[in-house]
C-alpha cells in the first residue's frame, strides 16, 4: 500500500515537470518595423538584439527601420548576429553607388554644419623652404704652389681681408724659377737672331721653342703681364708674385711668411661674394612647379623685413634618396655683402596657376581610395558625391571631376554627416 502511494506521487511530479518544459518561451524577435540594430560610430555592426552593445566601442545600438526588401535585410541581420566579421566585410566591399539622405535643418544647426561653394578661381601656389648661402664657384680662386721655394713676402695676413683685382697676394722665392726665366730669355734671343738672318725652318723652330718656354712659365702661375714685363726688361727674377684675379676677400691663408712650400701645397684662396648662391630643397611632389628663370624671394633673420630677389638657375636632376627632395640653386646679387656663406635664409617661390574649379580642403572626406563631398540638396537633403581631386593649393583643392561650379558642399561637421549617411544607408562603404 505504501509503495503504491509513493509511485503515484512520483508520476504526478514527472507530469508537472514535463508540462513546464513544454511551455513556449517569450518571443525575442524585434519589432516588425526594425530591420536590425547598428552603431552610429560603426555602421558595419548589424545585430538583432536591441539590448546588445556595440562589440567595438560598447555604445548603445540604434534601430534601423526595415525597407521593402524585408527578407534580405532580416537574413543579413541574422548573419551579422552570428558572424559580424562577414557582415563588416560585406559592407566594405559593396560597390553600390551613394544615394541621397536627409538631415533636418534643425539637426544640421545643432551639429554645426556649414557650407562652402564650388567656384572657379585663379590660384597662386606658394612653396617655402630653408636655404643655405654658398659662394659662387665661378668667382673663387684657389692658389696652389706649382714650384718649390720659400714664401718671400706676404701681402695679405688674415681670413676676410679685402683684396682688389690684380692686387699682390704673396711672393715666392725659387731658384728653379730663376733658371727657367733665364732659359726663356735665351730662347727669346735665339728667336730674334733667327728672325734676322736665319732660314725659314730655323725661324719656325725658334718660334716653337719660344711658345714652349712661354707655356712653361704660364704653368707656374706667371700671368701674361709678367711674361711681357720679362720680355721687355730682359732681367730674370728670383721671386714669383701671385695676384688676385678679381676683387674679393681672402677665404683661407695656408702659409706663413718664410715657410718652405712644395709643389701642390695650398697657398691662399680668394672669393668674390658680390654674387652668391642659395641652395634650397623642395619635395618631389612640387617638381612640376619649379621652372628655371623663376623669381624667388629670399629673407634672412639678420635683416627683418628685407626681401631680396633671386633667380632659380639650376634644378638638380637627381632626387635625394632619403629625404625625397629635389635641390635647386638660386643666384642672387650681393654687392653689399649682406649674405655670407653658410648663412640660413628663408626661400619663397610663388607660382600662378591657370583658372580652375576649386573646393575647400575642409569639404573633402578622404577615405584612402576615394574622396567624398556632401552636396546640398533642397529641404535638408544631402547627396554624397565621389570627387576626383587635383593639386592641393593653400586651403583649396583643384577639382578634376565630380562637382560643378556654384554647387554648395558641407565644409564642417563632415564626420557627423558621414555617420548619418552610413546610418541611413546612403553610403554602403568607404
């Protein structure tokens, strides 16, 4: 009797448990008007749970209303729920063209949207760089000893000393020079005798010896005037005097008075600074704007407010491999010696471009592969437009395609407008 009562109680409990398990769970399906839930900062997120958070940034999700293609949208949302990576890839790889979307005017005012016009204008492109002053290599003379001897007399004594054209710099005593001058005078006498009583062949031979002896003197830094003086005086000298080839300053002085010098020893450098070079570097993207003969403005912090004008004379055909820059040479007059070698200066090169259609830089949303502008339409509507851009000039881009003159485009709050466009499905991908 007792066993029958326990069996009856066990069957009753088993029936109640089975009945509880067969009850239908509450429906978790979203409202029929909502296709899926997404994040305003990450539109690639498509989830069906209204209480879920964005898996990327943790923000609350925003509902997206269903369109006429309910079945496809529901399937895509279900797929996104289980595989968000696939949904993200699908959104990014979509090639659907942008469509118009609406942002109420009141909402635009709240987020600070402003507009700018696409206009045709003539642009002036300005390139700036830092330059380094250098002396003109064509106005520099480096005296090197071509004979052996001793410094007999110094006429200049320090770096920076001014010298005039044909001013004596130093004299060198050389017994070898004395011997060579005597040989030249002997050849000169023989040439004169051959000219008076010699045959044609002897006169020709004497002339050849004369020119060879004269060239030997030239090779020893003896100028034409000194050779002419030797021919007139017929008196050989034991010293060689070196003269400055132009007016300038002493750059270096490598000897002292009385020092012995050997062939090849450095003696003195003279440089004319009335004209100088400025070397500057520009990025390779600006190479098309560099033209020989262009006028360049040069400024120095040593002379505030003063503008010096130079000419772009050389464009280096080689690009600096590390900096990706091109080197240019600017020639300047420097008669007052205000610019000194190794001085830093500011270089400004202005180029006027042909009239072109332009849009402000702030109106463009760069996405890497494409550039997007949001064009104003009536009643708060906006149209995302793919834009082809040319050169950036100051605060504007040159427009090669995608926009028309006098159209108005969003010039501020672009990121917020871009989020609205993706939220409403106007931009399927970047």
